[in-house]
C-alpha cells in the first residue's frame, strides 16, 4: 500500500488555511516529500513525521512556491537528528536543482556556522546528495521504485513528474503542468494521479492579467481529469487549488472533475490522506 498525504494544498497566494504545495508519499517504510512549499514542516509535524524522517526530497520544478521551505527542511533535518550517522538528504529534481540548493545553503551559511560553533556534536554542515534528472528511473530501494518523466509548465523548464511504485501499488505526481505526452506516459495505469489544478472559469473573472496568466501553464480541473482518464488511473487526487478551494465548494470542484473522469476523485484540505492499494481496487480513507 502507498499512502498519500496532501501536506499543503495552497498556491503562491498566502492562505490562512492552506500550506504551500507539498505532498508526502509513504511506502515500504520510506517517506518522500514531493515539493516543499510554505509551512510544510508544520504539516508533517501534525502527522508525527519529523524532518529527520524524510527519506528523500523530490522537486517537480523550481517555482518559488514549491520550494519556499527548502531551507527549513535542510536545517530542521540537520538540527533535529541525533543519530550519529545521518546520511546526506537525497534531493531529486530537474536541472537547476543543484544551483538552488547550493544558494539556499549559502544563504544559511551564517546560521549553520552559529549552530556548529554552539553544538560540539554538529561536526559538519547539512549534507545533501542532489540528482538532476528529466527522465528515467531515479530510485530503487527496499521495493520502492521511482521514475521521472518530463512535464510541460513552460516557460518554466525543464519540469518533471514522478511515479512511485511499491509492491503493485503506484502513484504518479504531476506537479504543475498542462496536459502533455510525458505526463500521460508517466501516469499510464497508475493507481492514483496527484495533479495540481486551477479554475479558469473563476480566474478569468478576475480583473488582474497577472493572475489570468496562471491559466496558461496549468491544467484546469477538467484537463487534469482528462489526463487521468487517458492514463486509466484509479484515483484522481486534486491539490494546489487556484483560486483556493473555499469551504462548501468541494462538490462543485468534484463535479467538474467527474465530468471528465468517472472513477474515484479525492480533494480536500491540508492533511487529506488517500490509501492507494495494488490493482484498480484502490480504497479511500478520510
Ligand atoms: Zn509552478
Ligand atoms: Zn505551483
């Protein structure tokens, strides 16, 4: 079984109820953080997962809202671990990831120095192992396999999606993208597809062109649902709602997805959790 938890279902716009984009996928005793938006560690804390329990960080792209709390993840993992041999944090992302990680660590250089000067047992700065990829298999450990495929979020490029598989269960994570062949291939036959979505019908009513621009490089709810149908996935999990999903609007968003996808649809607030079982008989939880 693979467990998907929507840690942050928000967007770049600060929201009192929603953390920034981030999803936790747990499988085979491993915990993968996909993107690390605003407030991500507050959400992992809410489900009892500490920064030092994150097996690897997977980044779909380098838009600021998806990496806002990268520094927090790096520093918190480092200072909250008390085991003597914490392995470097694997960070898998598109080309450009190493530059971003390097600069974040540089920005935190003084802080890292203060802490090392103060704590004798912190003998080296936070260690990372960055892998930049656009396609292929990137992880194979203890029956968990992760593959990567290209998505289309231009002019943000390159961007990637992930597919995590464990003992016959599988989940694809699209990140931000318009419908594209790369995502179709990555998601083909997956138990679940986690997809970021926007509502052009609501966004186009806003009198601000910069907000309307958002529609040009994201999938609408209907487009995400069409992708899920083409790929033949069992469960469509919607997240990163733009504009923010308001209380009581769930059925409206669900109906839009249901107009193009006739299987299980999951959406909701931060910490919404979905179990993805092997085969098509995926079983939801609250
Ligand atoms: Zn983006
Ligand atoms: Zn985004």
